[in-house]
C-alpha cells in the first residue's frame, strides 16, 4: 500500500511539472534562492563599486570632447561586459551533474535556459540601474532634462538601454561558456581569454592591424562602444589632445643661429618648389585699390584732414620775427638803416595796425576738397582697369632672394632666428590657433560609425539583440547534448 502511494505521488508530481511553463517557474524560483542563499546578490554592490571607480575617471571627459567620449564609451562598455560575464559564468557548470540527472528525469532544457534568461535579465537590469544612479551621483556630465535623449526623451535612459544590452549579451555569452564547461575551474580559466578578446578586438581604443579588423565584427564590445560613443556626440565634440600638446610647449624655443647661405640653400627644396605658384600678393587694379581705400576708416579720416587753414598778417609777421630760418629775411634793409625786422616789430606793436594785422586771409581746405577739385573719382573711374602691380608669388620672392647680389656677398654672415611657441601663438592669436587646431583635428578624427543618429544607435542595439539570441540558442543546444557527457 505504501509503495502504491509513493508511485502515485511520483506520477502526480511528474504530471504536474511536465509543462515547460511550470518548469520555468520552478527553475526561476531556484535561481532566486541561489540569489539569496548562495550570495549571488553580491554582484549588485560590486557593480556599484566598479561604476564608481570608472565614473571618477571619466566624469571630466565624457560628453566633453572626442577623446573623453571614446574613453568614456570604452570604459562603460567594459563595466557592462564585466558585470554580465561574471553574472553567469558559473551558473550552469556548478550544477552540471544535477542538470544531467534532471534532464534524464524529464526536465526541458529550453525551460531551464528560459528561467536563466529571465533571472539574468532582472539581474542585468538591476546592475544597469545602479550604474546609472552612481554615474549621476558622481556628476558624470550626462545631459539632463526632457528631450536630451536621441531615442527616449532622456539621455540617461538611452545610455541605460545600451549598457543593459551590452551586459545582457555578455551574460548570455557567459551562460553559453558555462554550458560547455565541465567545471567551474574550467569556466573561470576560459573567462580571461574571452574578456581579452572582447576588449582588445573591440576596434575602439586599440588600433587594429588590417588583417584583424574583421574580428571586431564578432565582438559585443565593438557594437557597445559604437552605441555609447555615438550617444555622447563624438563627431560633434572638439578634439583637444593636439591643442593641449601645443599649449604645453609654450616655452619651447624654435629656431637657432644660421648663416645667410644656409637660409638661402634651404630655398632649394621640394616643398618650396610645390609652392612657387602660390600668390603672396595678388594683382590689383586702380579700381580695386580705390574700392579698398574708400571703405577704410583711415581713408575717411584722411579726407577730413586739413591741408590749409585761414591765417592772419600778424601770424606771418611773428613767423618772420621768431623763426631762425627767416633771419636773412629779417635783415633785409628797406629804408636807410631800417630792416624788414625793424619794420615788422614796429608794425606789430602799433595799436592802429591791429585790425589789419588780425584780419584772416584764405580759408580751411581739406584733403577731400582737394581731391574733389582735382576730379579724382573721375580719374580713378577712367583708369579703373589699369593694373597697379603684377602678382607676387612665392617663386618671385625666392628668385629675388637667390639672385640678389647683396645677399650673395653676405652668405657667411650669421643670423639668429629664435622664438618660442608661445610667441607664435600670440602672433596669430591664441584663440584663433586653438579653434583652428581643434576644428581641423576633429574633422580628421570624424568616424561615420560614431554618427549620433537614431538609425546608427538602433542598428547597434539590434546587433546586440542578435548576440543575445544567438548565445542563448547556443547555450540551449549545448545543454541538449548534455547526455552525451560520459562522465
């Protein structure tokens, strides 16, 4: 009777748990017990600590410049891959013998893998939320506010989705590795090689040789870095490395002591030959020169300058009496012993002559009035097409210097040409040089794979989804063959 009851109970239990959905719930409960009783919860504080360490490194760079965008994207991708890989690297291999026995007793592998996928989904989501909270607390400059995101209304949500997909794809990769590993030692031995492959062949920070570049297409990290870097606006940010290098060389001296001959000899080189036809000073016509002058403030001021102004007879007399250059004029004898100086002295001291002497003669005349009187504008218009100067090219200057007899005689004379990088920056304007260097280096560093567009980001997300599906399927296939394990 007792044996019959036991058989009936086994049959009831077998019937009750034959459904795949029921088995998923059972194994999901088992994973939750592992989380509590086997200390699997420790992955959550570890994720927060790792995120904090990375945040302290990237918080002054990420979303700030190109280099910071790439470094930040690489660092956060490493965080997500690390979290995902260590979530499940021992999940299967640590209970391999139990799985084999339960599989032979009627366990569905698909239910077992599905339970793991749900559990790891929740674990990766929790780690991602913790990471985002830590990044915000440590003031990583992620744009805030509604509308800051490219896909969702918030940028932090966009980054969170990307980190979750990277972490979950890495989790499924580790689940697959755990499925094909016979022991936890074997799985942990394999893990470093997988991490190195993911990070080295990501194609992000480390430049890859031509032959190895296709390998990056098979790494989770490649698509993770692309999405993270694109979301931070890599191509729209300035590149600062070159400028900081130049700025750090402000006190560095450039130049030295040369002879005139050495400088002249340097004119014979391919660089100068390539620049011979470049114009230093273009050819101007009379009309072009007049147009330039007429629009200049200095020309307008020149027109208003006085070239003549009213004068009095007293001013003329004082000039003759006081100026040393007029001594011979003052000494001219007029009547008897009276000189012109004596006459003018008597005249200027006589009150009766005051009105005559103080009367103004002439009028004020400006440069503009003189030009108008000479009909200068009509003359310019008539000669507007006349060439003022021939064009001056680099070749013209080089030939003049090389063929100058005076310079040839001075070939042995030494000349010291020294300056500093700082003086050159001051000459051209530090802000102008900074803007030029950062703009040009940013243009040279532009990468279409980091384009901050919805299509590019979504394409990388879809690829990460494919990695998740493929590794989950491979884990299922590997466990379906577990009965062939003869151990």
